[in-house]
C-alpha cells in the first residue's frame, strides 16, 4: 500500500481562497473525483448536517455532512470504473435515493434523490474543506450527547419543513 506523501487532514492547510470558483475532492483510493463548480461555496453557509439513520449508515458516523446542489454544478470522474450504486427505497418518502459509492474503497460519493431529479446530495467528507453548514435535518434524531451547533436552522425531519421544537 502506497503512502501519500502529500497527505494532510488539516483543512487549514487549504486556504478558502483556493476555492473561489470550484473545489475538487476524491474517494479514499482516488479512483473517483468530484468537482463542485460554485463561486459561493465559502461566501455563506452551505449544505447541511443530516441525522437520518440512512445518512448515518452511509457516513459511518453520527451525522453526515451533505450539500444538496444542482446537478449542473457538479462533475465527477470515475477513471477506474469504480462507481457503484445502491438503490435505497427505505426512505421517508418511499421514493428511491440512489446512493453512489466507490466499489474499491467504499467511500460515499453522493446521493441522487428521485424526488429532486435536478439535484445531487454530495457527501462533503471527501473534500479538503467543508463549508459551514446552514442547517441540520432530522435534528429530532440527534443523540442527546451531541453538542448544539449555534446558528444552524434545525429541522425536525425534512429540510425546509417543520423546525425542531415547533408544534
């Protein structure tokens, strides 16, 4: 196994100014790269933290850092033919959520929601920096030991619908 000599997990090693028009990330093995083409990645809060069970499973963590973004703003390259798709019908709407991942290293890449055919939900963990999120979805499913993220809108379940604590 080759060690990457330029490896760094420190987001501060990647100045935000580097991403004024786009940002590229990759899966763990480097077979798949994704570029978000957007000049507002770091000019305002973007993306969301999702606490639904499916996103937690896909991320392998207690929350998934996601960005719902228009398809035309995303390009991806699969130079080794490693993209695999899992069709997830165990969703709140019952509609299919195609979950793309690397068949070699298992890294989650993005989701393609059937209910929003013009959007991708890009998994932000593969990027050198993650924009400050604007909200949390499925906040009602947060673990009691999690700290609160100040300034984030908290939706009880689906983003854009009832906020946490609203009757």
